[in-house]
């Protein structure tokens, strides 16, 4: 199993473009190689209206034992083991919120 973390943003034609500024996508992918895992993620993003800003981590090989102490991450790993892939997006809004610090 490969893990890759991306920063992504919605494409202008995406349904999310007006409301979502971007996201961190945690991706668990069953693939034969790191290159194949990356390509699977890129295909998923393209099909769903997202574009990659940067690769934040990976691709790295991960084992189930790594997540035994974290039920949420273990669930994502297990879902990918069953379905071949699992994508978890942590999104932020397109405009600053009242409590956001501006620099």
C-alpha cells in the first residue's frame, strides 16, 4: 500500500471552485509501484475537478501496523485495502474566515 499526501485545489470548472480554496488530500493506494500510485491519484483528481498544487509527502510504502494506534487512519487504510484506494480530503474555504490570521 502506498500513501501520498497532496495539496490540491479545485479547477475553475469544478463544482467546488466558488466555495473551497483548497485541500490536503491523504491518499492510500494499492499499486505495483510509486509511479503507478501517483498516476492513480492524479487520474482521480482530474476526474473529480481537482488539480495538484504540491506533493506534501510520499509516495511511501505503508503497512497496516503503522496505524494500529489510530482508529481513524486505520479505517482509511483498511478501506483502501478493500477498495484499492481511499482519498480523505481536508478542505478549507475559498475566502478568509473571521478568525483566520492574516499575514
